[in-house]
């Protein structure tokens, strides 16, 4: 019996590592950004909690399904063959159980927020469960992934207001093209694998150079969209500082990845984008709490 605790703890650690649990930071701040913009400087702690539970369960569900769906392809890809499922460090039944549990928690969290969020939750589930398959038939998969994350921003607003307006939809667009941009960069690592496996991506279809150019375009668009949101919401100076920093970081992210040198993709993908989401959340809180001077 003494070994049961450590074994279970090790399995949990392996599972969290497999789904890259720490990368929840990419989407969670945008859900809270939508919440803050909808509620103002003071927000409901209960809504904060249920958004947290909904986002963590949604991402756990999405990543678990992703690892299940792609496990055979991962086993043939040198970059991913050491993941838990291909190496047999986790059983498929364990990951499937995590999917079911995450689905139940997500739906319960949506129900706890409000009826509008609960009614729309199947739409979110459609993308959470379906985007993994899109690379099997379309190179637009990058934008479908982006929209899957973008839903979080609109969902944060809806959790407070019980409705949607133009501002959260523009924020959803900003997240969609931001995520699509860095997924275009990330996908450049797997061009040969995607072509061999018959998978669709912009780098595999059009080449790394085109993908990196499109990434730059996609990373210009969220800055413009964030400017529109700030203008519509009449946000204060901290928000504009965060948007400016975001623009600089996105420019830097695109400058360090070259067509013939992808060695810094992980820095661009993981570190910089994590900073961006947190900076924008902090700026949004400041933007709604610090009124613009006339």
C-alpha cells in the first residue's frame, strides 16, 4: 500500500505534463479579460471561480482528446514520440476517463454561470472536440484552433452579462488571429511529418516562408482589434500601455524565427505568448479602473 500514493502522484504529474497544463495561461487571461471588461473594476468572486473551473476543464478536455486522437501520429514524429501515450507511460483508458470528468466539470461550470452560457456551451464543445480533426482535411486548421481559444474571451463576457455584444466579439477575433499566428510558427517544425502523414497545414501546403509571412499578418491584426476594443470601451491608459507592449513582443516573436532557422520556435511559442496574455489582462484591469482623462 505504501507505493500507491507515489504511483498515483507520478501518474498525475505525467498527465499534467502530457497536456501541458501550464499553458492554460494562454487562454485563461482572455476569459478573465472578457469578464473584467463586462463587469468593470469590481467583479463577482463567484463568477471568477466558475470561469476558472470552466477554462481549466475545457483545456484539459481539449488537450486530452488531442493526445488521444494524435497518439499514433505522435509515435511516428521524432519531436513528439516521447509523449506519455506513445511511450505507454499512461493508459488510453486513463486519458479517456480524464476527458469524461473534464466534460462533466465544464458543463456544470457553464450551468453555474448562467443559462446563456450553458445554452451556448455545446458550441464551445463542438470546437473543443472537433478542432483536432481539422488538420486532416484543411490547412485552415490554424484559424479554427485560434477561434477555439477565442471563444474564451467572449465566454468571459457572457459569464457576466448573460449576452454578447460587439466588443467581446472583436476581442474573440483578436485572440483567434493571435493564436493562429503563433500556431503557424509552431507548425513549421512539422512540415515533413505533416506531408508524410497526409496532414494539412499552411507550412506543409505552401512552405515555411509563406507560413511565417502569414504569421506576421495575423499578429498585426490582433493589435488593431485590441485598439478597436479599447476605443469602444473607452479604456484608460494602462490598457494602451499593455497593447503597446503586446505589439512590441509580437514584433520580436516574429523576428526571432527565420525560414531557415527554427531553433527559437519554443521561445516564441511558449514564453512570449504567455507574457502577452498576462500583460493584456493586467492592462485591461487597469484600463477599466483608471478612467481616461478628458
